C-alpha cells in the first residue's frame, strides 16, 4: 500500500517543460510549395499550359512529365502578382507550356522547383483533328461558398466524363476579397478539376476589382495576353470567349470595347466552317433573360446586344447573325434558361416549326449561371416571352456533347436532384454559315 501511495505522489509532481529561446525577430515563413495547379489549352493543337502559384519566389518554374517510364522536363517563367487590397499580399504565378504532346494520351505530371514539388497529377490530352466528339461542362457563378455543383463536377471529371471545362465568369465571389485569400481558397477548390482537364474561362462582373487583376494573373488562356478575349478549337467546334464586362465598366476605358469588337469580327470571319462547322461563343452577361432582378438582360436594349447607350455602337447580336454563331452561352443570372432561336427579341422560325432546333435560322442562347454561390438563386418573372423555352432555378450546370458536324446535345444537370438531367435538346444544323436575317428600323 505504501508503494502505491508513493507512486501517486510522484505522479502529482509537476516537472517543468524544456524551454527553447525564441528570437524576438524570427525569420519570415517560407512558402515555396506549389498550389492552385490548373491546365488550359495551349496556342498550338498539341500543347497545354499549366499554371500554379507559390507564395515565395522559387527562381524556377518547371513541369515534369512522366510518360513511358521516362521523365521529360519543361521550363517556364513566373511573375509576381500583388493583390490590390490593403495588405498588398503577393504571390508568384508560374506558367509552363507543355508542347509536342501525344494526342489521346494519358500523362502523369508534377510542377515546382528544386525547392519543392507538387503532388503527381494525371491528365489526358485531346484527340487530334476535328473528327471526334468533345464533351464539356459549362457553368458560371460558382463561389467559394455554396458551390453546390462542384462536388458533382469533381466526381465526373475524375470519371473521365469531360474533355474540358468552361467557367462562364464569376469566380469565388470574389477572388479579391480578404486581400485575395478567397481567390486562393477557390483555386484550391477547383484544383481537382483543373489539374486534370483544361479549365477555360471568361471574366464576369465579380472579377472587376483593380481592373480584373486577380483574373488576369491567375488564368492564362491561349492567345489572351490579358486582353480577356480569345478563341480556341476543340474537335469540330470553334469556341470564342469574350468579355461582356467591357460594356459595363467603362471607367476602365472605351478602347477594350472597340478592340474586342474588331477582333471578334476578324476571328469569326476567319473560321473555316469545313473544318470547324460549329461556333460556340461564351461570355458572362446574357443578351436575354426573364429574371426579376432588373439586370441589363431584363431590358430591351441590352448593351452587349444592341451596343452602348445612346449611340448603339459595337452591339454584338448582329455579328452573331452575320457569321452564323450556332450557340451562345451566358451566365450572370443564377438560374438556367434556354431560348428558342432568337434575334432582336423575336423568335426566328426554323424550316420545321415543330422542330425549332433543327436547322435554326438564328443563334440559340443558353444561360447557365446556377452552379452555386452565396447569392443563391435568381427567380423568374411571371411573364414568359415566347422566345424563352425552358427555365429552372435549380442549382446545376450544363453538359455539351458534340456528336459530329451536324448534331450537338445540350443537357442541364440539376445538382439539387443529385445529377438528374432536367433539360435535354439536340441542336441540329446541316447548313452552317451566316444567318440571313437583319434588323431594319428595329424590326426583322
């Protein structure tokens, strides 16, 4: 009994912890580990660009590609990005172009420097040429908070469902918040997607801070050069990314509006429809909508559609008609809406009135801005114009499957209904090219 009491007494003795002298002025933290890894299409058909971030300068920007048991090294460069917030937090954005890649090939890769490497990621390159069937997911308005659609998309990308992703503006809500830290967290959120397939983008109104500096720094698109408009080809489709925001943030100048309009007309005119019969254009703010939030698309003269107020110059809808843009994809409204073939707020009849999406004579507009963000849903108004064919406020995203040169399938997936397809159409076009309808005295 005495031994037990002795042991218990010793256990109550509090021995001091060993101490370590901590200098008053400790050296700064070093953060050289790669983060925010994401892919985009390169400027040549057999290339991809990979972008990532480090907090501190590493002196190197290297991508290591593993193929057939061998390691191939690609080098790039880094630029320092300083956020415009109060703390002026900085980071280094690295970009490396992976060139001369084999088509339809699975690669493993990692990025970094001699100071540290990322995890090993896996990607699969696109098939070569135009005669194959791309599959994409499209959505806009996905935030750091309430990103309802993100888990479904992450799983489908992992299953190999998509060849690329298109984010139609409004990211993180907002990337510049919390001195850019919200943008950092959002880039972590999309890394499971964007490290596996090209993550193509356009800017939205929530990227406006400091003249869109976070967007321009974090995303490297082919041929963009921070202009925020560019185009690229996937299979038989010519995709065009535009900035609708030029029309609304005129405090940054009028030149971007004119430069984009001039570029867009040249780009559309240069498309070889024998190789790329489909043209799909995407931008953030829609030309049409039936929501109740009083956004520009609820009004008759939407700026991107008819041009800037009073002068009505540089409107884009006539360009879409003149060059036969088949599908226009928008976001901004936190809902999904599909239009009938429409021009100047009027349904343009197709050859078969019972099949409006068969050989349509005007672009088909789709708004897919319901991926999920802190602003929740945007409701629809009681009026239902004849050009609005389907509406839903479910959180979700859009699937685009290009079957061949004449058939495209568009589906809307409800994230609220665990991936159920709630809208499904085939867009059929045997006569790709300019649509002939024009506006005369504000009428067709």
